[in-house]
């Protein structure tokens, strides 16, 4: 018999989330603990009232682990936990065949502004505006492997709080842990882009298996 305090019999991780964003597609990125730099990413679809796993991949997180998204501080190399939308995709390489998301091509003049003094904080800019210092912005074309394909994670995006963090993406693996993003192998990133449908309002839930940052809280 299942213990009364445990999850409902047969429920999936996605079924146990406090909120899934209201859509019928979902991504979960889960680390074993707050200090972990690796974990598991799963993408799900809502079918007949239940969440069904459509694919899985090993995931990488920030070099300093994970932290609560609502109180995260920029420059800490931590991945923000929480539930976020996925505004659009981008990449240096062409979108995989079948991609339905808006997909912005990365050009030589494409930057992501992370300058806390800039009006364009936490925004794609092209070209780099005068109020965004080059040393406080990410030159997207300079990350040929990581940004071959990516999805913007809507952390601190709609109404950016300066100092909380900018440029949090789901992207292709680099050499190791990230500076705060979530990354997966390239073939998995391509599969996610072919799978994701904006009309199904996919979200990503980032968290840990248990504890204060438990992914099911979000």
C-alpha cells in the first residue's frame, strides 16, 4: 500500500508539479541537490488528462549549482529554479526541420545585453546599443557550440529586475557546467525544437529532487 504522504499511485513527476503553466507541453530540468551541476531533463505532453514523457536527456546546470530564482543574484554562476515560459528559439545553425517556434538567426551583430545600467537589460540587441557596454553583454556568435540551437528561458524576462540575472537559456552543452543556463546534448536540443509547439504553451520547471528547491513546488 502506498504511504499516505507519498505521491498518488502511478503519478509522474509532471503530474506532481504545483503548476505547469497551463499548457499541454512541459519540460522538467531536475538536479539531485542544490549544489549539483548535472541532472536530468525530460519533456512531456498532456494526453488524456495525464503527463506522458516524450523524451529524456542528461542536463547540466550552473557551475555553482541551483538557487531560488526569485532571489538569484547576477554573476553567481547559479541556475535559477522556478517555472518559466519559453519565449522564442534562436541559433547560429539553421533551425532543425520541423521547428515551429519563432527562431532568430544569430548574426555577427547579435548580442544579449546584461548591463545593469542599460535600458536593454536582459534583451537580444542587434546591433549593440550605446548604453550596453560590450564587456557587459554576450556576443552570441562567439558561442558556436552552445548557441548552435537554444531556447530563451523566461527567467527575469517580462519585467526584468536589474541585478537578478540575464541571458538564461536552454542550449547545447559546452565543455562543462554552465554560467546559469540549462544545457543538453545537441541531438537532444534539436529533438526538443522539433517537438515544441508554441500553441501548446510549453514551460520549463527547474528545481531539485527534494528540499527547499524541490521542482514540485513550482
